[in-house]
C-alpha cells in the first residue's frame, strides 16, 4: 500500500505541471488582456498608459518566459499579486476556499448517502414502479440544465413560499445571533445550493449503481451463495454491494472535478463568496494571477480526490495489487 501511494504521488507531479501549462497557455491566448480591460474602464487612457500597464503586469514578455517566472514563484509558495486590487492571491483564496470545500464535500456526501441506496433498491426490483420513476429522474437530471433548476427553486422556495434564503451563506446581522440560531441560519442558506449542486450527480450515480448492481447479481458466485442457502441480506451487503461499488468509486473520483467546476455557476447564482465566484470575477477582469492560483488549487483538489478514489478502490477490491506490492 505504501509503495502504491508513493507511485501515485510521483505521478501527480507531472500531471499537475501539465495542467498548469495548458491553463496558462489557454488563458494568455484568450481575447483581451488586463491592460485592455483597464483601457475599457478608462476610455480616455492613452496608448502610453496601456503600454505602461503591460510592462507593469509583465505582459510584454514572451509567454514561455512568463510561465517559467510563474513556476519559480510557485516553488517559493508565492501565487503573486492580483492585477485588480494588488492583494496577494493566496490571501484572496484563503478567504474563499473553505466555503467552496464545504459546499463540495456536502454535495459529495449527499450524493453518496442518497444515490447508492436508491441504486441498490432499484436494482433489486427491476421494472418496478420505483425503478421506472428512477429512470425518469435520471433522464430529467441529465437533460434539464441545473442552473435553470436553481433559478426555479429560488423562485418557488425563496420568493413565492419564503421558506429558504436565496443568496449568501448567512443573513444580515448573523454575527449577533446566538450560536444555535446562527447554525440554523447557515444550514438554511446551504440547503438550496447543496441540493442543486448534487442533482445531476444523484441522477448519474444512482443509475451507475443500479447498472453495476444488476451486473453483479448475475454472477455465478451470487447464484452459488443462494444455492448454499446464504441469507439474501448477507449476499446483498457482503458479496454483491462490495463488488458493485468498484465502478462507482471510480466515477466518484471523476465527479469531483465536475463539482468544483459547478461551483463557478452556483456560487454566482446564489451569491456565495467562494472560489467559484472569485474565479468568475477574476476571469471577467482578466486577472491572470488570481485565475491561475484558483486553477492550481482546483487541480490539486481534483488530483487529491482522484487519489482518494484510487485508495478506496485499492481497499475495496483485495484482488487489485500494484506491481511490487505483496
């Protein structure tokens, strides 16, 4: 197991550099620049002022030189300073990162708690009314845009019924509330964004769990266990479910990038001060250091999530062994 982890960590390094290289090239080749954005804000700015801004931001240098300079800063744990307000990028990210991580962890937890039992129950009763309803839910989850569902939920539960808040993570004046009231207020603010962020994942994960469970239930060792008189509950929980979770765990690792990317949309819709909202504002302002800092953190979280999924896969299936392990 230790050798497996070492190999995975070593493999993550070139992948991370590859991600940052591609992102840096794409961002710098995109139309517009920080200097052009400042020129749009100040139409009377002279060409000399624009050129001065380019030199100040280092945009007059070749792109490969800028990337190497950025890498040198990363090795010293310096993400640079924002082009917008001059603040350190790491300080801006530290303010927003906890909120985004909490949102994604809650969404992932909700997907696991709800999707797996639903998929297993549907696989045990194929063709039933519940199974057909699940199929309808899956098609709805994949076909309907989640941002539209978010807006619809805000209108129904926030505006019309007034049950849930539709923006932010706390009410005005929450700092003066007692702890239990502040906790309830915080939970109310998270219900809509967490539920909507999980919607597509719930649909997909429940369907994958169902398909995997159906495939496992057809295996010879399941029939053999039933022929020996092993209790059905033991067969489902001990033999079938454990093997059915193998592809689900793999998909769980792939779901993490989608959740992080979805934060940009949902944090903007619900006005949540997380990394997604900061990324959107930075992209609009062509704030290259902040954009690259957020992409770097997002890439790290994605790679760590995939590593956790690989470890879980390693633990669940004892047949899997990496060459060199016992």
